[in-house]
């Protein structure tokens, strides 16, 4: 049985380490020599420390320096590990071969994405939900489109995020200027509404106590908790947005992992077309983390307060600040959405979900409280009374397993760690054994 | 001999058309139904009309509707047309094949780009200029990085642009909030410094009359004029930036086309490392317009007014708002920079420059004043006393050739049109004949 006292009070405190590093960096890097007269962007100054995932990589490198021969198992950053299906790579190979011929060469494509791909996303992903190809904007990934959506909306809006949640929502909000000051005491930005999503409320915000925000970032299945919002919860969210005049930015990057019938798209909810943008990705759905491909849906019915359609301005952003996703990646994406491709990528999803089941079983057998892993490739483990970064450090030190400290996803993640189910099966089994050995 | 009177005063005025279209769009699209309470971003409201290149495409479509059987030659948007060299495509094919194997599969790469590619750009493109791989950030194209640089710098800065210049500098400045109001009477944004670059000043700004700006966008070889700034001009620019404490954002996307020994990088100029960021691209250098790959160099010595390194914040932007260029495109980029790859892409550049020579010869033979085409794949043709959009329309109507009206690149481009030398040789020869027939 896991004991809190396993984590000595002298253990490395990476959160502090991170802060110390950043400060040192800031000070050490102030150089003597010609300085321009351009002031540093005040929004950049407000960012608290390095973006979470590169920080985790930095910890991994430090660990490898300390233990050069350690067999490190990386269950940290949710990075796909299974090869792409042959049907997908062979489509890309054909396309690339074409690029070396007069007939097959393609230059600039439409900034919004190839017509065939927009159509396939509208009809294959959204089926009978009535999404039009002209409402689909192909991107180089959800994270990039989140930034473009921030540019679209401009500064000075009040935003709300699930707490815990994917850190890009808050960090990109800070960069564009929504966030206000960071309040150390509570670990939050003053102008951001943190909607606590813990087990007490079935990982859904208590909307009765949630202030009105203009933009609501909502991720389902949630990264990191793995919770897929139920139909009833999402209807509440849509109704809440409608009453408050808010826009939901709905991140469905993990929707392919839903197994229990929860909605895979916000557009399954009546009224969503008037209040929600959906951002999604081929990264986790088809293993395109390095190939880079995603999309965003902006329904025609979504209007600013003056009645102007959001779609029109987003199209302008895409044309001006982006130049389309790689045409090779788009060829691969199109293959993923063929009947054979959909079968093939489903088998990748099934593989990772079996990994998740193995991790959940192992951790549950230790008496730990474990969430996620049923509708998402993330397992969310509670360590009551412990600090996430302490648990992260202890696990890394003693098992050579990289996880992610829950507090990296917001104060609501304190006391948890996130374990990714992406990985080769033997690593997952090995990691389960090591965790059992440490935590039993 | 070309006569101004060829262009009747009743000819289509596409500039007006564009504005009318946008207005109609704005009004027509204001819908009845639920509106959110999110105000439209005031910066988006300030954008004058559609982004130039999609607007040109729209004109092309309208023309094809009118003349469905016309053999339209597109010398408008500078889009590459030659197939990629086999060495480049075979490297990408190998990489894609690898993605379908356990050994070759790759997930997330470093946000800043693959180490080998950063190193190759530093050492093969910049040779002995002392650029470090850690100062090179691989991107999905120059246009995308221009937006990320705007995010980096934040709003409220004074910016300067060459007039005429690539419209993304101004449009992305408007979106981030630098630009202030658009003043119809002069066709300029009130807070942007337009640095006139015409033949009177050898296509270089008169820096004695240029107000101090915090950011100076400078493109050489310039798009659209085709002028490559001389070493002496660039030294003046660097000195000007240093004295004023400005940061130059130097766009060298066309540097591979320089034939007369003018600097191919701002870093050939002493002192540039303390004042300049360089943005560049594989698009025109290697035909990657659809494959999407570029890079940005941020030297360590470039410091904000408080001494903080710009590099550090740009790294944070890249990690938070971008997730790396497609790893397939990066494999292709690396192949371009091999000795064999460099030879192969040089032959593409030579081909387009021969096209440019053919166009310049034809237009010069008509007695027209022709610039560009020597260090850039753009030919910049003067039509004194005419409006660019009239010339554009007249050429399109009578020759079915798409060009770009010079005023689309800023008020300083009025009276010019830009003709792109990208295209198949036979189209270029045919276009030259049609232009001779029209304009003689």
C-alpha cells in the first residue's frame, strides 16, 4: 500500500527548481552590450515559467545525466509511439512521388485546407451533425489553432478554463494579454476564471458558482483527468454559454478514445452551433504528433455581439497568419478518413486503450484512487496529502519513469500525477511492475 | 508602344470592387438569431479588405466564370511550378516509409526543429557567418513566423515597413494592434511608418526622413519590387536600427535568387546580430510552397531594452504557440541542404530566373520601365499615370493573364504591376507574346 511518508521532505522539489531555474536564467541572461530600445512584451513577462512539456523534457535530460544507463520509461508527454498504418504512409508516399513529377507537383494550396480533406472531416468525422466543409479549417495541429483563436479574439476578454487543463489555454491567454497578474499565493492569474473539475463534481465545473466569461476553454475528454463530459454535462455547458453570451472553445483532440457513448463532438448538443468552436487533431487520433495535422470548426451561426460571423474573421486570420498545413500531411489525413484508414487508426486507439487498462488495473490494485483511462489515454492518479512535483520526482528517482505532475495543469491538479498510456506494450507492463514495486 | 489611354476610364476598378465586396459581405452576413456577447476584435475590424492573395484568386475565379474556356496564365501569386528534385522527394519517401515501422516512427519532435536541420541551416545557409544552430528556429513558413513574431513583440509598438512590401507585415500588425486607424485619404494606417522605396531612391528608404520605429520590417530581395538591397544600403539600415534602438525583422525568403553579389543575409552586415531577426523559407528557394517549411534566426546578442534576450522569449512562443514543422517536410529540407540537394534546387532557381529574363526582355522591348527580375523572380513594371487595379483588370480582360496590382503592396506600389516569373517556360513565352500584342 502506498504511503505518503515514502516521499521524504528532503526530496527534490522540481516546482521550486523550475522557478529557480527560470529566475537564474532571467538574471544570468541579462547581458551587457547593445540593447535595443524595444521593451520586452509585458505579457511575456507575466508567464510564470517554461511551458510545461519542455520543462518535463528538461527534467528527463537531467535524470539521464545523473543515471546515464537508466532504462527510462517515458509516460510523461502524451506522445504516440505506434507506427502509422501502411494505408496512410502509402498515400503520403504516392503524394510525395507526385511532387517530383510535372503532373503531381503542387504549390500553394488553399489556406483553409484541401477541399477533399475539409469535406472528409465534415462528413466522416461529424457524420450527420450538419457540419459544412466550408466551416472546417485544416490546421497544423490543435495547439497552433488555439493561438490563432486567441489572435482572432484579441486581448481584454475574460476567459475561463477547466482546472486542471492543458496548459496551452492559459499560457496562450497570458501571451495575448487576457490573464492579468499572476497571484503567487493561489497559483492563479487574476483575470482567469479557474473552473475546478475534481471528483467531487464528477470532473465538471459547478456552473452555479462560475463567473461569466467571454471565452470558455473546455477539453473533453479532458487532458489531464481523462474525464469525458456526459451529454447532460455538455448540455449544461452549452446552456450556460448561451445565457451568458459566451463562446466555448471546445477541444476534442481525444474524442476518438471515448468508449462509453459520451459525445465525441460539442455539436452533438442542441444549440452548440450558436456558441461553440471545436478544435481537434489527427495527433492522438492517428499518430500524427510529428506529421502535424488538425482542424477547427467554426459554425456559420456563431456571431459576435454585433451579429458579425466569427467564421469570416477566422478565415481572415487563417489566410493572413497561416498558409495551410503541409500538403503531404493533408494527403495522409485524407487516407486516415477512408474506410480502411478509419479501421486502421481505430486499431491504434484500441492498442493505447489496452495500455491504459493495464495501468489502471495495476494502480488500482495498489489501493490508489485512479481516474481516467476509460475514455482517454491518460490515467489520473491521486496521492492525497502529497505535492505533485514531489511524487513526480520520487517516481522518477526510484523507478526511472517520467510522469507529469498534476499541478502542472493548474492548481486543481495538485496532489495528482498524470500517466500517459502512449507507449509500447512491454514498456507499459514494465512500468506497471516498477510502480507496483515502489508503491506497494 | 504602350499607351495609357488603352485603359478606358470605364474599365473595371477591382480595388473598388474588393472594397464593395467586403462591405456587402459585412452587411449581408450580419445575421438574425442568437448573438454571443463577445465583441468583435477591434483590430480585425480595422483590416481594410480581404488579404491580397485570396482576393486575387477570387478575381481569377470571376474571370473564369466569365470566360470558361480561356487559357488563363497565372503570373500573380508567386507560386512555384517546377517538380521537386528527386533527391528531395526520395528523402521524404524514405522518411514516410520509416513512419510505418517501429524503428522509423517518430512522434513529437523538438518544437524548434530537428537538430540536424537547425545545424544544416546554420552551417550550409549561413556558412561562416557564425549563426549557431540554437539560434535557428524551424517553422512552417515565413508568413506564419511573421505572425508569431508579432505575438512575441506584443501590441503598442511603432512599426515601419517598406512601401511597397509583402502585405502580411501590415495585416499582421493590424491584427496584433500596432496599426491604429486606417486613413482612407492616404491609404495608410496612422501608426505605421511607410518607408517609400521607389526608383528615385534606388528602392531604399530615405532614412533621414524616416521616423524612429521599434520594429522595422525589411524584405530583400524585396517582394514586389525585386530589388536586392546593396551592402551599403543594408549597412545604413543596420546603423539606423542601432542608433534608434530598433529591431529589424529581415525577410530573406528570396535570397537564393540574388545573382549580383548583394548580401543574401542581414548577418553579412557588421552589427546585425545586435539588431536583426531573419525570417526565411524553403518555399521559393526549393519549391516548398505547399510542403511548408521555413526558419527564423534570433541571435543571442539581440536584447530588449531591459537587457533580456529576445531569443529566450521567442523560444517560449515557439514552444507554446507552435508544435514544430511537419517532420516529413523537415526531412525534405535536410535533403535540400545536402551538396546534391543544393545543386538540384539551384537549377530550379536558375529556371525561374531564365523565365524572369524572358519577361524582362519582352517588356523592355515595348519601351516599358521594368524593374526586378535580376535578383528576384518578380518583375515590377511601371505604368505611369495609370491605376494598378485598372492595369491588372485590363491585362486580365484582354490577355487572360493574372498579375498583381502594385497598389496591393501599399500606396507606394500604385502605378505598377508585379509579374511573377514562376511558371512553366511555355506559359512564360506565351504570356510574353500576349503582353507584347496588348501593349505594343
